[in-house]
């Protein structure tokens, strides 16, 4: 069993062997790969275009575009669910040291200021890369000590953008 959260709406997903069971309903899906990041999906006689925009294996999140609508998908397998049930996932929320650029781009907007306390998942800034706007969110908790960029700044991959206390 898996837990899948799409834009803060949670579903259980199981694979009983004859298709995917989503929230208790057996679904018949046809998913075909177009290229390594784009897929064609047919479900209930409706056609969808699914594009993988960003995959974060550490946080088990995927950002996708489904027919031009953005969605963030959080995946939890049975081990993640067991750790959560036992209350052991709290150890995984760590204090931040810094936020780095995941890719080269241009800073469009900064949503925080020095002294702000942020939690995991809080929006921090918008980075434009390859003509797409990417909202960078906090991967942990902390207080902002220093912001090293400003709107309009060009950044390189792994460049430190924000430092925490």
C-alpha cells in the first residue's frame, strides 16, 4: 500500500494485481511514454498529457504538469507509513543550514525576509529556469539569517541562496 498526496489531497493506492486501486476504486489506466519526461494517459476514456517537471527522491516528491495544471505529488511507501504510525518521522524533520539553487536560473520573487521563521513546505522564492517558474519550498525548519540574492539575480546550480541560523 502507498499513500499519495496530490496538492494536499491524500489517497491510498494499492496494486492488487489487476490494475491500480485508488481510494478503494479499481482504475483502468493506459499510460504510454512519449519520452523520458512526458507521458500520455488515458483514464475513463479521457486523454491527458503528463509531464514530469521535477523529481526529489530524498523528499519523495514529484512536480508534474497534467494538461497544463501543476501538481505536487508526495509519495509514501509502506515503510514511510510505518515510521509515521510509530511517530518516528519527526526525527526526519531537520533544521536547515541553507537553501541552494537546484538549477541555473533567474530569481523572480523572494517570499521571505531576514528573521522569518519558516517550516517545511513553506514557499521561499520563485526561480525561473528554462522559461518555467519553479516555486522553491523549504525542506526543513529554521530562521533566516541572510538572503544572498535579490529579484533579478542570475544564479548557478548549487549556489547558496539563503542561509539559516
